[in-house]
C-alpha cells in the first residue's frame, strides 16, 4: 500500500504480494487502520459524503529494481490531507522478495450488492470503500463493522482485501537500519542521531524504544542535535551482557556510559514514562551532565512503578515462561486496548509500532532476561530519594504533562513543578502518557520554547 494512515498522518509502507485465486479469498495485502463509523442516525445513504468514505485503488506494477526505488515510487503514489479521506493507492508489486511492510490487518469490503469477483481487485483498477459501505440494517443506513475487522466479512461479501504483513518498518515506524551502535559497559546501545546544535538526549520507558520520539525529533532536529537511543528496557534488539546491572542505578550508569561513549559532556535530558524516572535519577546523581531537564508524563515520587500497569509484568516475571506468555498476549488487539495496557498510555494506539516493540522480547531470551532485571529493580525509594535531591537542582526544568493521563496523573506533574526550584509547567491537551505520539507538534513546540527561553551560558 502506498501510504499508511494513523489518524490522518501519512507513513510510507510497502507490502508483500499474496494472491489467492478462489472467489472470496483475499487477493492482496496492505496496511490500513480506521475506526469504523457509527451507525447513521439521519438516514443518509452510504454515498453521501461521509468523512470516512475513503477508497483504495489497486494495480499490479512490474519490474521494481530496488527496495529504495520501490519505497520512493509508493511514497509518491497517494496523498491524504486533513480533508475527508480521499483515495489511497494500493500497489501490488511483483518483486515480492524486495517488498516488506508493517504488522497489522485490514479488511477492505466491496459495496453490498455490488461485490464483483475477487480477481477484479488485482487485474484492473477499482475503488473500494474502507469499511464505508456496509451491510445495511434498515433501508439504506449503515451498520457497524462488527466482526468484519476480524476478517469475517468474506463470508457474505466476496470482494475482500486483507493485509497481514511483517518486515522492515518504514516511514513513521522508522527503519531499524537507521540506527548507530555504541558499546557501553553494560552492553551495546543502538541509537538514532539527527540534526546539529545543542544535544538533546531522549529517554523512553519500558517496552518502548527510540521510535517513541519519531514524530518529535524531526521537528527539533532543525535546530538541535537529537539523540534517541534504544535503552535496555525490553524493546531493545541487542541484549545486554548477562551480568549487566539493570537496576535503576545501573540504568543511570548506562546513560552516563552512553554519554561518555558518544563524547557528550552535558545534554538536555528529555524523559517519558519509566525514562522520566531514569532522567530524574541522572539529574539527581550526575547533575553536572544535565544542562536542562524535560519531563513528560512519567514515574515520580511514590508512583514508581505505577502499580496497575506493572502488576502483570511483576507477576509474569515470577512465573517460568511468564514474560513470554505476557508478551505474546499483548499482541492481541483486545489486550492492547485494556486501560492498563498500551491504550492507557496513548489515545492514538499504533498497533504496528506496538508489535515492533513486543517483537524483541518475544523472539530473544536475552531481551526477556534484561526486561526481568529492569522490572525486578523498580522501586519508589529511588524516585522519592531523587525528589529530595532535586530540590537543590538549579538547572532549568520543563514539566510537560498531559491532564488526561490516567496513569501519571496531573498532580505528579504539579508536584514536580512546585518542588524543583527552576521548573515550569506546560499542559499538553488531548494526550495521555505518550505525548510524543498523541501530540507531537505541541510536544515539540513546548520543548523548543523552553530551550529558547533558557539559553545556556557559554562554557569556558
């Protein structure tokens, strides 16, 4: 599929060609996630300009010479703006070995009563609605998608297109090949490095990686050097050494080792989730390495770790095979949408990104070993001690918090802003913990304003 949509944001993606010739079978694969429309309440017909009445066009293209050219051609083939959805172009490419995509699933249905044959999708251009024209309940009105999103629509509508792909993550979910690697005393750390200027070091939380910041760093890299490592918190792809210390203070030492390894003396730390707690500990114990501190919704005070979210992780760590079972379970959409799971962290759940975060722990025993160490070490005594130490931390601090966050409630951000001597509080609306995912423009803007308002003095 030429473009991937998350809300109304575009990301490049490529697809595997998967052809099945039986009537009603899936003809091709693509990636698209779209919240199904509500039932019509005004009696409108299905063709009367509903904003979710999007379409997809498909065709076979031959002779793709390289993956890079493939991605470039697909990237130019379709366009979506902030206007109601138009058409997305789905290109089924013949050079299947060079193609890859994102992990997800979509059913695209033909109009009820005008399905045609499945082969039409591949052998000629067609326009099909994306869960827009649906089996009617009364007259011409719409019905909810129901089980159609689980691939059951082809029981009664033959023209169906389903995508189930796995491979390189492109565009918004960034390619792993973009990473550099540096060796620390605990083990190898991979990181993304973009832009020039004062260095900003980003610290994500448990079961996330540097791609958490993928929508924010391009906005800040115009003026600053943005360094986003994959910290060893369960979604990293290179295991740490078997004897690595991954307790909270061991993770602090890992941050300092990383700074030494890449030749950085002082940075502005930007932390989120568990990474916010680690950032507080770095500032509390190595204040000379922190020029400024930015805390987005994160663990603090007695909320380290948040009990509701980490109860399953702590229990799974104690059961043989428990972490693997939990990570496999979290692949399910229903598990991800629980309020204490990923849906509690973001209002705009990107299932392809979550799948990428879960994959290392599912496939590598060493990653699960590292994750178990991290979970075992989390304890509020560390953040409570850091809070006391930070009362004398005089570097500029930005607390950028989400009032709607249900895991790290606003009172923690307000408390940090009151306790730290040189702190300011900014609110990021319409977001939860992952403000960089939910509101990247606003998040980048408040960080950039904070940096501009707190110019660092020249150092001799």
